[in-house]
């Protein structure tokens, strides 16, 4: 029995030693592989650096521009904030021109922005956001918000067909008070479900105008409308609004 016990003990010790040796070998192999992969990454990085920059810089400019054309406005801005290389690629004028023509309908056939396409995109977006806010105020029916959107000046103007011409801030606000509260019964305002389409913008230095078609739940005719905006104290204000029945 003692001999058998000694044999079993030796067998266990041999098995444990073999297992430990296998583990050490496996750890050594894994360490070698990790070192080899790290060496490969370093070699690739060195080759890229020797070639003149990051992987994206190695792409042909046309390929980079085409890839960036799939990004929207917010994504392209975030992309430009990652590092200097990405910022250079994301600020490419050709990429912003492609995004501009993808997102906006412009009033003129040929646009040549003096400050580049990125700045032109930002201004156009700001104008169309203000224009969308204008029609949302009409839907909501807030005279207070409407009064804040208009420039408080004598040259502001509203033209309606039919309805006449209203010049000056006070006259324009009186007209909007009438429109917003038209059809009110027992103090309950009748909703104005205004829809817009065919929006086109033209941006100039310190001013812009937007043309579009509108129709409401009040009637079955389409109106051709024009809104003119002026930039004052860091904000765009509406100064002119006309609404003419469309002949189409």
C-alpha cells in the first residue's frame, strides 16, 4: 500500500509539473504574439508617418470628399472636432458645397459665397430655421413671439391679397393680431394649420429672402409668399412679408 501511495503521489507531482510547464509555455507564446502584433502596429504607424500622415490623408481627395458627402451637418461638424487632420478634411470647401446643394434649394442657379461654403451653409441654415419658426408661430398663434421676430422699425411691411399693404411695426402687429385671432369663438382660437413647400433662400450681406408656397386649412388655394430678413445685433429679424394667391 505504501508503494502504491508513493506511486500515486509521484504521478500527481509529475502531472502538476507538466501542467505548470504547459501554462508557462502558453503564457510565453501569448506574450510573443502580443509583442509581434505591437511591433506590426508600430511598423504600420511608422510607414504611415513616413508617407506623410494618417490613413485618411493617404486617400485620394476625391474619395475623401465622396465619403464625407454621406455625413449630415451635425456629423460633419463633430467629425471636424476630432483632430487636426479630420478638421482639415471636414472643412474642405468641396465637401460643404456638396452638402449645401444636397440640403438646400437655392434661389439662384450659381452661388459663389465670398466666405466659403461652410459659412454659407451656416447662414442659410440659420435663415431657414428662423423662417420655419415664423410659420410655427403662425400655427401656435402667439402674438408675443411674432412681435419678437419682427424688427421694430418703420420700414417693415406686410402685403396680403386681399387685405392691403401694412407699413410700420405697429400696423404690422395689428394685422397679425387680427390674423392670429381670426375665427375665434368664445375666446377659443381657431387653429391655423399652415403647410409650406418649395422653400428657396437667397443670402446677401446682412439680409436674405425666402420664397415658398403655403396653404392652410382655411381654404383650398395656394399662396406664393416672400419673406425678407435683416441681420441686426446678432439676430435675424423679418422685415417684409407678402402673401399673394398663386396662379398655378
